[in-house]
């Protein structure tokens, strides 16, 4: 049985990843923060597909909640998937110091601390797969999302550096960097803004959560065993 911890499983992309992985022989730990009702729906779906699924509620910005998350996972973890995240839209100079610290903590520090906790058993068993959800902005940067771009850029470098360190232990560390994906976050845009944005994307459309989940599933699978330290773009050829 493979054991997978998915952070942010109540979000659109995290839920799609959990559903894509759900199958007999899979033990899924589904983390959420405030979306308990959505996470419960995801858990029920995964169990219908034959997986064992357990919910873990935790604020990843709080040390005591991280400790509780660690205590809730029984035994070693084979796969880690980080689908949690937080953005900030606005001028960098308007961003509060507390907002800045919280954003970096959630997008970079928390994943690093979680990996640090679960990595030793992976090294001992000579197997592990780690996938972190990044963003196109972690590569090219975006005005009015400066801190988010910097955080995701840091996450990308964590992926690339850690991969070199753990590859001798048969552990892969990769990222998935979506462009514009059709999620609830896009509800903040008007239909005219969405049409204009689609026109800027060579593929002529937004990505789907299933396409992002498919990329994550591939990187967790045996076929991707020689892919390591890579950040896979899922963006319809859009350069941002």
C-alpha cells in the first residue's frame, strides 16, 4: 500500500489530485485548513474509489498545527504532494509585514518543514516521491504578485536543490507550475477579462484541474522515476 499526504486537498487542484490518486491500495491523508466540508466530499469520493482516506485539519502557518499534522500521520509516507498555497494581489509596497510573513510561511517554509519531517523514513526505505505545486509566476514573476512570485520561485529552487541531495536514495522531487487554470479563483474576473486572457494564451483556453492532477500523478508514478529536480509547466504555451 502506498501512503500519500496531500496538503490543500479541499481546494480545486488539491481535490482533483486526490481523486486522481484514489484507488485500491492507496492510503491518502487529506489535509485542509478551513474547507472541512469540501475536504469531506473529497474523502467520500476517494473511499468510493477503493482508497483509504483520512482528513487532517491544520493551519500550516502555525507550529502547533504542524506538530498535530505530524502526529496524525501513522507510519512512513511514500508520497508528498503540496497543493496548498496563498496569493496576494496588489502593490508590494501596500502589503503588510504580517501578510508577507504568512505568505512565505505557507508557500515555502511549511512545505520545507513537512518534507524535513517525513524525509528520513523515505531515505531509510530508499523510496519517495515529492511533488510541489508552484506557479508560472515562480518562473517569470508578475507585477502585483511580487511576494507570491518570489515565494514560488523559492519553492522551485527548493525542489531543484533537494532533488540533487536525495536522488541517491531513489527519491524524486519535482514541481508542477500551472498557468491559468479554471478554478474558483477565476470567478473574480469578468467575462470580458477572461476572454482577453484566453486570447493571450496560445492554446486559446484555460487549463483544467484534471490536467494539473494528471501531471502530478505522472510525476508520482514509476514511469517518472528518472525525472528529478524538474518543474513541469502546464500552461498552454503561455509565457505569462
